[in-house]
C-alpha cells in the first residue's frame, strides 16, 4: 500500500504524469515497431548494430555546448538518422536500445526513469523520421541526390518531435509560456540539427562505400568537431567572464548586474516565485582609504568581494559590485524576511572576520549597511527597484550603520512627533564620532519604545514621553571620557562611578531645553531598580515613574542583546529569561510580563521566518 500511495502521489504531479505516459507510449512504440525483426539480422548486421551503438556512446561522451547559452548538444542523432536511411527503422531502434542500456549503466547517478524517458523520446523521433522519410519517397540504401527533400523532411520531423516532447516537459515543470520554451529550444538547437543532417548524409555515403571504416571515419570527424566546439565554448566563456566580471572584487560587473536583473524579474513574474534585491555599502570606507591609501583600500574591496562570493555561490545568488564600495545581490526565491535573515547572518560573519587596520572603523571591525527590497508582481521598472533598495540602504546607514533595513518598514508616527524625533536625532548624532554603539543602542531602544507604546495603549502625551525619552536617555554619556566609554576590559570602581553619573549629566543637558525638559524623569531615572538598589537616588517601586520603569526594562534588554565584533551575543530568548528572573527585583513585574509577551511574539515570528529562510522558496513541479 505504501508503494502504491507513493506512486499515486508522484503521478499527481503534471510533470511526472507526463513522463510516465511518454515512457509507456515510447516503450510500446519500440516493441510494436521492431515486431520480431530481432531474428532477421545476420551476424554481420549485429556487428554493425553494436558498432553504431558504440559510436552513439562515444558521441554522447563528447557532448559539447554552443555559445551563448551553453545548451548541451551531441552528434549522436547523425548515427540514428544514417541507420534509418541505410538499414531501416528497426535497425536504428536496436542501436538506440543498446546505446541507451550502456549509457544508463554508466550514469547510475541519473534517475532510471530519466534514462527511460530519454529512450522513449528518441524512439518517437526515430519512428517519426522514418515514417515521413518513406512518405516523401525515401528509399532504404545508398544516398540518392534526387531524394534530398525526403532527407530534409525526415530531419525536420526528427527535430520537431524532439522540440515538442522536451518543450512540453519543461513547460509542465517550470510553467511559463509554452511558446517561449519552444522558441528558445528552436533558437538554441537549430544549428546543431542542421549539422546533424549533413553528418548523417556523409555517414550514409561512407557506410555504403566502406561500412565499418566509414563509421570510424565519421566518428573521428565528429569527435574532432565536438572538441572544436568545446574549445570555442570555453574561449567564449573566458571572454564573456572577463567582460562581465569586476577585476578588483571577482564579482559580476555593474552592467552585467543591470542585464541580469531584468532576466530575474521576468523569471520571478512568469514562475510566480519571490525575488529580493539587496544593496550593500561598506561602512566608512573613505576613512579607511584616507588612513591607509588606495592600494590597501583595494585589498579591502577584494577581501570583502571574496566573502560575498563565498557566501552567495552555494545558494546560487547573483552578487555584483555596483560601484565604489557598493555591492548588490539578486536573491531569486527569497522573500524579504528570508533575505534579511541571510544578510544579517552574513553581516555578523563579516564583523567577526579580522582584517588589517580595522581599528580605524567606528565599530572596530569591517562592517556594512544593507537595504532590502522584495520585488512584487506590479514592479516592472528595475531603476525604481534599485532606487527603493537604495532608500532602504540609506535608512540603515542613518540608524548608525552596520545594520540591515527592509524597504517600507519605517515606524508610522504622527508628523509632530516625527519632527521632535528628527531634532533629537541631530543631538545624539555626535555619538557617531565618539561611541557608535551608544548611538545605535539609543536608536534600538527608541524602536522598542515605539512598540511598547502600542502595547501599553498610551495616550498621545505619554507616548511622546516614552518614545523621545528612549531616544535621548543616554545623552549624558557625552560627558564620559572617551577612553572609559570605549574600554573593552572591566571598569575600575572609580571608572564605574563616573559612568553612573551620566544620568545626572543627561538631566542637566535635557533641562536646558524648555521643549524637552519633561523628558528629565526618563533620562535621570532609567537606571533605578524596582527593589530600590538602582541609581542615582535608590527609588523603588512606584516611587519610580511608570514610563521610567518601562524604559529600564527596554534599556536592559537591548544592552544584553547588543552585538559586539568578535564576541558572542546573548540571544533574545536568554535575555527575556533574564528579565523574567529579575521581575520583582530589578524590574516592575507587571511591565516585565507585558514586555516579555510582546517580545516573545516577535521572537516567534522571527523564528518562523528564519526557519523558512534556511532554504529559498521552492515551487512544486
């Protein structure tokens, strides 16, 4: 029952049903056509059948490719056609049977049913060519110039049967338009089949005149031609590869990227599969160039290009150097969530890969910012795609760099609040030159605060206080000396006392502005603890304003999950477990539970997307 059910499941797929029916019909046609002719051949006939079968096997081994598309071609059809013209259809089918069995035994990695499907299609081609050859006056035996039209019609039928069978099979597998498939096959194989007809006629003449020696002579010529075509294809590939490759990074060039983007967009629309575009920019590359010179900058570009290629090749992603320190990746089969998972994993890997001179970078490592766009069905203009992905890239850079941003995922905030945010962002941008991690930490805490304002269902005024307070809560760290702020080893007691003063310095900075002095409680009290063991005043419980208690949770969560190069980052799940453990001591238990539930929902979504992102989208055949 299990085997029957499995067979039934396979046959429900259109491509498999088609292959099964073709195999069944092809084998039946073969048996009906040979019709006992096995016993009518002499020993010398069988020697020739085996010799021609061997020729087919050798020509299959010397299969070649033709530029520009590189479709695989073989001259074995010239042997089958010559066998029809000289010895008849049954003889040609026996040559097919012997060569197919030996090829199947030698290529065991190919599924058996594919060998059988190939055999069946060839059987239809041979029988069809024979029928029309005789229908138009062809006679078995020596070559006759006055019957040239019969040879031509026979080849045409042989060719058309192949195109129809193969074209329809790929149409069922990959959808699209049947006309397009057949047109592409005609374009790519017409030259090869015309060559096949000429070779088959040459073989007819040689077989009649010299039999085995004629076959050997034709085989030698065909092998030399196949070798010549192979060399031509390799030469074409080498020239094409050089023209389409950026020599400095080893990735594809900008112009080739533009050309391929059109193709991938068309393919995504026809096959109804997702497609994402990623634009990448190396962070602070000019600063590195200025510090070490252009030759070393070029080595950094080559180093990064190699990392991109190593990461993209196993997943068949198209990576190109877009220009300067900008790169682009076309990701067929990837949704925006899958693309973000892939790029974020790669970004962290780049952060953790050492390179000479990275100490000049604000993050202390090689880093990049990336913008992601998922192509939709309505999108038709590639320049618009690139522009949108660039906007997402710009948004990533504005968030402090070394981050990934998806186009269209900006926070929706009232215009008045957005204006205040922009004003405060200008003040905290000074951290970009002093401590980029504090800048990025502030931006992330701000993002979490936007989410929690929705969860807490805050009114407009409280929402403004929480969001703006989150953005500017660490402004007092501007007063901390740079060597303490960026110290990687454990702080001394004296240094820690200086760091703790940042909340009071922040209060002084914010109090200067009448517009934002209502943010003082959040700036001053976000390090107070629910159990009274925090600083600067040791407030506890509800002595601490509710929004400050919320900000304490958000601030601690982000501090636990902050990325640092060459260091392990605590996972979201671990950080949430720590907040749950400290609820009632460090954190307000009610607010902690609300935050945990909100973030667990996000983690669950991210986990689902990450699991889906392990493999790109696959369409059922």
